[in-house]
C-alpha cells in the first residue's frame, strides 16, 4: 500500500517491467484460461499443480493421478552442489518428449501423460522436471510416470552443468538412440518392476 498525492490509499501491481495502479474497490475479473501444454521445455519455473489440473480436467473416468518432480539437490558424487544449469536443443528435446508420450500411450492406452522440463539456471530445491499421469488405475499411472523419467534420461537431449564448491562439471546427458529397442525395453522393465 502507498499514499498517492491526494492522500488516498491505493495498491499497485508490480511486475518486472512496469507498475500499474489498481482500484482498491475493483474485483478480479475472470479472464481466459491459458491452456497448459502437455509437453514443454521452458526457462520458467515448473508448475506441478497446473499440469495436474490440465490432466485431471476430464478425469471422470480416472481413478488415479501419479506425479513426479525431479528436484535439484545440494549434493552429488560427494560434492556440495551450488546450482545447476540445464541446456537443451529445444526442438529435438520437445520432439523426444512427444515420442515418449506416444510410447507411453502405446504401452498404457488408458493413461494420459504430461511432462515439462526446465532449462537455464536452477537453484537447490527447484524442480527440473515434472511428470503427471492420469488413468483409471494406479498401476498404469505409476508405470507410465516411471517409464517417462527413465526414457527422458535415455533419449532427451538436455545436458546438465553442475556447479559445486571448487568447480563445475558437465554431466553426461541422454545417449540412447530413440529407436533402440533394448533401451526402450529396459525402461519398460524398470517401470513395471
């Protein structure tokens, strides 16, 4: 709150670009809801609740929603991690995520899936990936979710630059060929274990 030149109290809404006055009597008006994409690679913070809402919007036949959030941890291989930077070849990363969604749909036809991966600088505790699956049964939801993270690690061209006390290192990213049936079978076995 601040006082304007006439002494009246008003509020401001501030963004990084501008500040605009807001009438204290005004009520928020519902606006168009921006649809949440089911597949995304983004520099923006990930929103698990929004992706969950996007998948559960037509969930009358669903009995299960499973989610996974991969977080930046403060340690790796005996080192104290300061932060991570993710880089991607975005068009290919998005295409690989769509391929994983399609593979999942083939394996678990009643499950629906959304996956978002973040790129850029991420601090400790921030989500680097979120996955949400919705299906009539929990087994399919859990399996599709687990399969997705295993395949992301195998085939999505996103690279991790780890910054730690005393240095930094690039960690190996996806190395499997998306058409490699053995890699796909390994992910399926892990998901269904």
